[in-house]
C-alpha cells in the first residue's frame, strides 16, 4: 500500500533506530522504577512553559468585530485562537441570543412588502430555542423604551479598513435621533459587564460608530453607539469611544503581514 513511499519510510525508520541506539541506557531510577516522577516533572515543566509563553502571531488581513474586541481584551488569547482555531462548544445562552435577535429582526421587519417569517429558514432560531427564558427576554424588550421606536436599519452588514486590516461585522439596529444624529444599538441578552470588561467591549461600539458614519456619510460626532442589556432593561453608553486614530493605534500595536521582512 505504501507504493513509492516505501523506501523513504524504511530509511526513516532506520534513522530512528540509529538515534535510539545512540542514546545512553535509560536505567530506571531506584526511587522511581516506573518513571512516574520523571513524567510528572516533564508535564509540569511543559505546563509552566506554556503559561509563560506569549504567542507571536501575525494579524490576518481580515478580522471580525468579535476578534477586534478580543484583541483589546486579551491579545494572547486571540493569538492562540488565530494560531489554532477551534470551534466553540455548544452554548444554550448563545443559541438563545441568536433566537432573540431573529425574533427582534422579524418584529422590526413586519411592515415590509413581504413577511420575513415566510422566508425559508426564518423561524429556525425560534424552533431551536423555545424555553421560558427566551419568552422572558421578549417580554423584557417589549417593556423597554426601545420597543416604541422604529429603527432606520436592522442587521446592517459592513466592511471597513483600519490600518490595512479589513474589519467586518453586522450592526443590530440603527435609529435616527430627533437631533438629526444616529444611535447604533447592539442588543445583549447576557449579564451586565463589570467595569474592567467594559472598555474592551466598547471597542465593538467604536467599530460600529465608525462604520455607520462612513456608510451614512455622517460626521462621527453625530453618531452614538450603545449596548442595551435586554434582561436588565438597561442601556449602557460607554464614554470616550475610540476614534479612527485610536483604533488604528490598537491594530498597529500588533505586527501584521506587512511588518514581516525577509
């Protein structure tokens, strides 16, 4: 079955045997005849090295807004994820949030020429999650001030370039304000963030704000961006969102493909 690879495989196996023969005799330690202590020492050393190691990973040419937030919150975590992408484990809270966003999008779209519910797959999110918690989130939203407002746009995809990196995302809703400005809202179905986490999360709003200013041709000062935590009926508007120069500095702090020299 090896075909033409057989010769190379045999040669490689012989090289391994020669290397093994060249090793000194591994006489078992009288105090550790089975090698357990030695194996534990090796594992502990590997664990310590992994904890101290900082991954050096070049930023890709494209990032999602979520990755941008992770870059601000924990660059090492993002580096590990970029180096070795792994799927996220199933999370009922994420599925519930997806179902809520789908329900809200359909509610806002009810006045359009066709009913979004009639589209193939439109109701799949609600079918996946039908627990009482989802119903509670819907009731909490209907009791909020946002339920009485009509957004100008919902689920707005965007793509913008920051310091040579293309950032992609989707804004949940954009509302026109009475003063002629705009408010971009990101619906959150989870717990309220602590004060230490909020600055990193606010990078998401900063990206939305810059993107909507570009899409609408508005001055950045006329665009606001907020989180609304549905379960708590609380809207959070982080102060001093990053502007274009500050977002650029965030990305410039990490090497990109153009920083590599031969």
